[in-house]
């Protein structure tokens, strides 16, 4: 056993000095990021089980998903015909016996013994009687009282070699010594306003809950603190940016913008007008604009962005409009060319696939001082591209760029001033979540669709309906419409997806869609080839476009009325919603058909798309199902991560935390007054960049 340190126990005491932790266990604890007594205390259960969720074995029915507590009567390992070894246990509670099976986990023989009390949850299946196959289980040990009701069980995140039971024991053994070391440092009035308990109460409640409700109240105090810290950082960053006043002060000359508005073939929606006004207010102010324009697919973000671009240009500045793919950049360039034709302004396209001559010409234009609108991909932020006078950076589908790329765009300087930044996103998220995730941004919302759009009818159809679905596609095309057939990327491999799409293309052309004009669009085609295919589709020369997801954001064809999606279960909900946004752009009724036999879980998920046309609803469901990481992409991050709080589920709590942060900073902007110093320390300890934002003096 490791010798105890000379000093007394503090929260910073390494876990190795705690009774019950030897070198081996300390190593295992490291895997859970537990290094000190504090880390152990802050290792919060991720779930609770109580008598209200535990079922009596005798009442279980096949097909249910259930949690039971039972004592192990016998164990054994069964080989199956496929060579898989199944660990099995028979468990008993006061009401009866049941079999539990863990396929492919024979090693559990070393972890589960006769007389152990297990808490098990998972689906109940039929296999020579009822059999439970646990998704999760907790070994409560031999002396556990499996029969007592009313008991709340904390379930901790564990790791191999360190069971939930050991962790629970470890926390329990040190809780009484550690809790008195914890002091509340948030003002009492703040806690009261937020409706959360004090820190020591909260930690006691999460580890030693008297009820699930008490545990969750304790958890809310810890989540509140996390959210408070993030909002403090956001608000502080925002305040400092305001103070810096290093933005360009544009003048609203109403020269180009007025002519543009007059030449538009439609009137702006209320939401577009409001967003333009918000953007112009930012641009004409002394601070840099840092605004996110959120709007569902088809909400009309491009037009709003063009207004911003024109304000910059009529002030003599250049504008960079960056999109995540070549296809999208080209599409934007085309759309903007049409929109700006009445003003005689032609955008400059900058993509990686420009020829040498075109690239040199573009580079020369950008390096000069003449106002221009450059539309391109990340090629816009590459070394050799220099702007003579960049005043505004517009970044479409901003979450698809890395933090560095977004930052690089805003780093250009003109006479010491940095460009305004307008970010755009077609994955709209609820306002309060946006404030948590993008807290240092201002947000404009396009929550109104341009008039005259018909809803898109969406349906999930099984494989058995394939012939009927393709017959429907055929009739639509024969009636003069066009259709998309989309295949997913398989394991992110364009090659495999291409194979699937190619095979399908051949089958469709020679089978159910024979005689129609089909074309195949995929990522392996050169930019010119893609462009050619798309142009022919746009002009109606192609009737059915068979594609891998390269069309996700690329195409705007009003005559297309059918979006047929193969293997819909392989797409994220937001992606499906984006695809659906490719149809319903004209006056005719449109359809989005998800085709394939999918499992019950996938069917439930896909039902969200079938039931909801609104991108907000879809994004919300996607968030709830897949979490933030997936929705916002892996690599980009820059989005704060939370250990305890869940910005979506804790939306109301997050609102309260933001209010608290605003009040606090209004009172003590750098958190230097004595009652707030501890909070400043916590920020510095947990969030590196807080050092900069809350530097004293
Ligand atoms: P987003 O980028 O938000 O998905 P777009 O900017 O591509 O949407 O706009 C979708 C379509 O709606 C475009 O064809 C555009 O010209 C059209 N549009 C935009 N605003 C309006 C409006 N106020 N009224 C009618 N049509 C509009
Ligand atoms: Mg767009």
C-alpha cells in the first residue's frame, strides 16, 4: 500500500493515497480520468435505478425492455453452432426464475458467480422460454439486498477491471471524509434563482441518493455550474470583442442594396427583412460582426448574404463567400451571378480545380483593391490567396469547416481592421441551444419559408414496395417531372458508394426505368463532368439523376419532384432533411421516398423525417438521438463539450445559467471581487482560455 502523504486529505490528494487504491487500481482509475480525490468526487453516476424501474421477473413478457434485480442461481457457458460462446446465468427474485444470456462474452464467468445479486436491463426475448439479453448490468455483489424496494442505485461509468460495484464502494468509503472539504462558492442568491441545491448537498445527493428526484436535483447543480462557466466565457468574449471596436464601420449607403431589392423577382419574407436589418446594424456599428444566420433548407439564406455582400462592396470592400464543396461553390456562383446580373456584378469563382490561368486572374483580382465578390471553397483561405481589401467573410454550412479554416477567414486585415464575419447554417437549432453552443455569436433566424412552397410528402417504404415505388417514379417522369435517386456513402468510401450507385444505375436503366433518360452523378467525376451532368439535369435533358450524396447541397432544380433515397438508415436525419430540401422547390407537389427494409430502431428514427417537415424539429430529434458531436461533425468542434450538462435536455437550466452569467458580469466584469474570485479560479482551472478572458488587471 502506498504510504500516506504527510499532509491531511485535500481534494487535490492523488487517488493513490486513498485507502482501497493501490497502484494497479490507480492505473485503472486514470482511464476514467480520475487522478485526484476531487476527480473521484466528481465522477458522477450517469444513471440511476430504483424500485420504480425494477420489474418482478414473473411479470415480464417477451418483447419488453425491462430492468430486474435477481440473485444468481447457476451459471454456465454454452457453445452455439456458429462457434459463438454464450455466458448464461439463471437468476431468481421473489416472484420467479429467468434465464439471462450474454452472447460472445464467455469471460463474464470470472465476473459473475452464484449468489451474486445482479441488476440487469435489456430486451426480453423468447428462447426456450423467456430470456433476457442485458444491454447493461451491474453486479451488486453477494450481500446486496436484491429484494428491498425503494432503494436507489447509482450506476457509475466503469471500465474493464474496475466494476461499477468497486467504484461505488470506493466513492462510498471516502464520501464522508471528502464532502466537508467541498465549499459552495456560487452566491446563494444565484442558486436560489436557478432552483438548484448547494454544491455539498448536490454531491451528497448524486452519490447517496434518497430518491431519483433528489439525485437529479443534485445533478442539476453540477450541470448548472458547467453551463454557467460556458456562458461566462461566451459573454466575456463577447464583451471584450465589443470593447475592442476593431471592426470596419460600414456606411449603409443604400446604393447597390436598393437597386438589388428593386430588381429581385420576389419580395423578401419578414424573416429575411429582419435578418438583413440585423446584419446591416452590425456592419455599420463599430464592432466586428460575428453573426450566425440560421435557416432551414430553402429558407432563402443566399439572398440575405448577398445583401450583406453588397453593403461591403458599396463601401469599397471585397467579400469572400466560402462554401464547403466545389459543387456548392459553383452553385452559389451561378445563383449569385443571376441575382446580381441587373447590377452588372459578376462574382469571381475560386476553387481548387481552376486552371492555372483562371487561378492567376482570380488571384490578381483579389490582391487588388477593387471591390469584388469572391465565391469559392476553402481554396479561399489557402496561403497563396491574398485579399487586398477584405471587408466581409461569409461562410456557408459553417459547421462543415474546421475551426482553423473559419478563423483563417477572419484573420485578414485591412488597415489594421479585421473583416466582419457572417456564418450560415442550414441545420437550425433551437435558439437557446444556439446560445449555449455558439454563445459568442449573435444569431439571426430565418424561421419563415418563402411563400408558395408546397409541403413535400414523405414516406418510408419497404423493399417489397420497390416495384410500385419505381413505377411511381416512372409515372412522375412521364408526366414531365424529374427525379433523384440517392445512394449513401458507405463507410465514407466514395469508391464503394460509386459501385453501388453504378450497379443500381445499370439495373434501373435496363429495368424499371428503361427508356427514361438517366445519368449517374458521383464524386469521382471531374468538376467539369459534374457540372455538365448537372446542367443537363437542370435543363431537363436528364430526367432521373442517380447519385451518391454529392447532390446533398448541390442542386436547385424546380422541376424535380421525387427524391428517392436508398438505404435511408445510413443517413443522419439532418442529412435526409437536406436531401429532401432538393425537391419541393417548384410549384408541383413533391415526394421524398425512403426505400428499404430497416430495423425497428431505424424505422423509429426515420419516422421523424416522415412526420416533420420543419428543420428545427428534425434537428432537435437528431440531437436527441445522436448527440451534439454527430450533428456538428467530428473534426470541427469549437463547440463546447460538457461532462454533465446536456445543452439540449438542460435547455431551461441553460437559460437560467445564461441569465446568471449576464447578471454576474454586469456586476463584476472580470470576476475580480472577493465573492467571485473562487468562481474565477474554477474557470481558470477548467477552461484554459479563461486565463486570457479573465486576466486580472
Ligand atoms: P437556403 O440557402 O436557405 O437553403 P436559398 O437561398 O437557396 O435557400 O433559397 C431557396 C430558393 O428560394 C431560391 O430559389 C431563392 O431564389 C428562393 N427565394 C429566396 N427568398 C425568397 C422569397 N422571399 N420569396 C420567394 N422565393 C425566394
Ligand atoms: Mg444555401
